[in-house]
């Protein structure tokens, strides 16, 4: 599965809360699973939001 937007995930074995996901369609649950492996990428070219800029200045 390839996400259309950046998302933060970990494997289920490393961090339980970030290692699960649910797929919903038309307000119905269509899939539930755990993450077994992650292909990590370096966050180059990431977009910085105005809120992130303001919180970093404090």
C-alpha cells in the first residue's frame, strides 16, 4: 500500500500504537491490519506549515 500523503508509522513490533492501521470507505471499516515492515525515506523537500514555523520560534 502506498500512501498519497506523508504519514508516520512504525512496525507493530517496535511501537504498538503506530503499528496498526484501519482502512475506512463510506463510513465502513473495510480492512484492519498491523505493519510488519517499513521502507523509511529521508524527509527531503518536506513542506513546512505555518503552524510548525510558529511553534518552532517559541
